[in-house]
C-alpha cells in the first residue's frame, strides 16, 4: 500500500507557555487523492490543527506525531513544509502593505523551487502562469497590482488564496474555513477552483463549520471535531446528519 | 546665564577651538552653556554632554580630498565641498555658485558651533526650471577633524530644482557640523535629499533650515544610518500662503548607534500645509529618536499639518524614542500627530513562511515593506538605488552580526 500523504497520530498540542491543551489526541489518515472534511464548532481546535500542520510558532506538541509523505512534519520549518508540498489556505489571509502581490508570488514560487533544487522561473513564464490561473478564478489583473491582500474584499482574499494554491501545486491543501465571508457566487468560483485542483496525487483537508461548502467540494470522508479530537468519522452523509442534529448531538462521543 | 558651569574635557576643547578660530563671543557663549544635556527639551533623548565625551582637537584643513570615498551619480551636475572648501562649479544654466563669509549664529550650542566654525558659505542661486539634478558631495578627508560647512540655496520665484547632498569622508572619528539653508521664492519647487555616507566613527550634526514663500512646494528626505552619533534638525518656516512641504526621513541603526531627527515647523501665515513621515528601524542596542514640533501661529488659519512617525524594533534592546509637540494658536486648523512602534508582525512572518519563503527573506520583505511608504515618493532614480542598496547591505550585516 502506498504511503498516505498525511498521517496524524495521537496528536496533543498546547499553546506555548500555557497549560491548556487544545488538541487532545487527534488521529487522522489522509490517503493520496482523497478529500476529507473536518467539521466542528468554533473553538473546537480546528484552526489550531491547521496552524500546527503549517508550522506556526507558539504551539507545543506534547505528544504524538505527524507524518507528511512518511516524513516527520514537525521537524520542518514552515517554509520547508511549503516547499515539501503543504499549503494552508488561511481563514483570514494576512494583509501585507508594501509587498506587491506579484513580487510576493514570485518570491514564494522561486523560494520553493530553490529549496527543491529547481531553477528560478523565467519572468515571462511566471507572468503567463499567473495570468492563466487568475483568469480561471476571475481575478482581475488590477487586483494583482495591489499590495498583498490589501484592500481585497473577503471574497477576493479567498480567491487570492486559491490562486496561490493553484500556482504552488501542493500535494496537501489545508483549507481553513475557506467558505467564510463568501457570497454564493464567490463560493461557487472558489469551489470550482478547488475542485479543479483535485487529483489522484493531491489530498485536501477541508475545515468548515457548514455543510454548505461540502455541496460544492464533495468530500470522501467527513470527520466531526469536538473538544480537540475527532469524535466521529463517516462518509459525506455524516455532514448532512450533523447539519440536522447540530454539533451538540456529537458531544461526548468517543472516536 | 550660568557662569559656574563645569565644562567637560570635550567642551573645553571646543571652547579653545572657538577662541583659536578668533571668535571670542562664541567662545564665551559656548562656555556659559556647554553642550546640550537632556535638561534642554530639544535634546531630551540626545544628551550631548555624555554622547560627545571626546572630540577631535583640530579643524579640518584644506585638502584635495584625493583619498576620500565619494558618491558618484550619472547624469547629475556635481560639486564637492572638501573639508569646507568648495571644489568645482555647477555647469548648469540658471545656477550660480559663489562663496561668502558667514555671519550666522545661534542660541543652540550645536548651531552656535556650526555657524562659528564655518569658513566660507557655499551660496547657490537657482532660477528657472533645472533639467539636471544637482549633487553636492560634502566630504571630510584626512585625520579625525572637526568640520563645519554650510550651503545656502536660494530658489528665485518660480524656480524648480532637485538637490542631492551626500555626506562622505575618510574613515576617521570626525565631528561633522553641516548647515544647509534653503529659501524658496514664490511658487518655487524644491526636492532635497541627504544621503549618509559618513564613516561609522563620525559624529554627524546637520542643521537644515527652510523658508517657504507663497505657493512654494518643498519635499525633503534625510537618511541616517552610518555614524556612531547622528542628529539632523529640520526646521521650516512657512511665510507665504499656499506653501506646502513634505518631510520624510529614516533612521536605520544597529550596534550602539544613536540617531536623532528633530523637526520644527512654524506655520506662520494662513493656508499652508505640511506632512511628515519618518521611519525608524533599530537592531542591537541602536537608539532612534524622533521629535516633531509644530507651531501654528495665530494668523495661520487653515493650516493642515500631519505628522507621522513609525518605529520597527528588531531586537530586545533596541529603542525608539518619539516625542510630538504641538503649539497651536489659530482656531481653524487641522493638525494631527501619530506614532507607532513595534516588532515585525508574527502573523505576517508566518504567512510569508507558509508560502515557502525562508525566515531571513521573509523578514527582509517585511522590513522593505515597512520602508516602502517613505521610499515611494523618492523620484530620483540615483537616490532610489543608493537607498535600496544600503537597505540590502544593512539587512545582510544584521544577518551576519
């Protein structure tokens, strides 16, 4: 059997310099080509899981491990994880005034290529890549001329995240509440962008509150997250069940 | 006047120098006050009695400056002032260069020293619109010396010019006292850049004074990043309606460097406007100071003066010290002052790193982004290159430190 893209084993995490444990024994296996959804209420630890995967400072793993393509993910710095093929689409993409979007995209792509021992992209090749990917997501060129995420609407920010994802061609996409702040049309565009990237070599972890996104990005598996762990897993019908019963119906379940 | 002030060794030396320069009056005035201490409000964060414990014993003497580092830009009209002596002439239509004796004086001890020790004033008169950028390279050559020089620029009504000044010198512990005076005639437009190429051991004091007549437009930029101690004072008087000025500057400090930019604007008549944007980056035990004073006189209705100062602290022991002072006697004015200070934003760092950008590079991107606002209005390509190159090399030095 081939190595899963992501394996999380008994992951316990707390915030550095605090005692409160946020993740309390997460187990998850994400095989290549599959899309898994993690659903849970606010404060259940979903976003922490996405930050720990991406390598944000400030968290301490007290127990357990994460394997990415069979390698110890926790040994890698955030930028190494990105170069190795992990991409986090942020719930709230950060606005960075003074950094032009195109400058950022070029720096990010080339940094990843460099760490993989590949040559830098030629400017015309880069320009064309961005133009093509942007057109699919209905991102106007004018938006790319602005500083990174500055003055973007909620929907534009999310589209910009998916644009980055399309350009970076990661093997694992973690989408943290990508549906938040999107109207129906934007949700459709973003979902199509994501679906377009589904492939047998790429897995996705879709974190969301609502079933709605899963009508557009249909998952292979659904996991219910509560109080820092997965309490129930099933196929996409579980999401529908969750929608009718609410999260309360799943509290105190053992995984 | 306090006759009993005890002078430090450095102060006694400066007093002796004033006497040997034949200026008894200035020597007596200096002896009565000494170097400014923190008790003087304008020097609140820059106590010169303690920062200037040692000063060179002699004035810089005439020298061809053959061994000094210089700044050279393509396509500009260039003159040099080497150890206070004018070398060269601007070969530009509408510009005349002459020298004259100095009669300036001042209450502030640094201004007093600067004025009293100047030999010739370099006087530049500008009429009409210049096509070429003017460049003055102010050089101190030879062994450690006290060097006072002065440039006086007059823009006639409607004149339009850009002046880039560079400070360069030999690698010695000079005490530089530089004065630049600019009078903008009615409707004149002037862009003024001061780039720092001083040696690291230099103590640099620059006094910039501007007078803006009706409808004059001024923009200025000061860089401080090289000397052990540097202080630039920018003062401007708005004496004609419709005058507008943008003041900008940068302290970029590390090690134990001390950099002070002190601005004093006087809005004296109705309908004048000003903006100030100053950025400070400190690493190590660097200390950046910004003081911004705005006076709005009673007749100066409709004054609009906006002051902003931002600090970025890259180390535990770096300091950014900021003080605004506003004195407003008119009732229909818009005056605002703001200051921010902080470390690099962790969330921004994480965002960039999560996209594959290594920490060092991410940090550099955010530092350049912090500076973007103050570099953006710089429209002289040669200046942009110098500033960007210095930021790059500075970032490199911080990584290696």
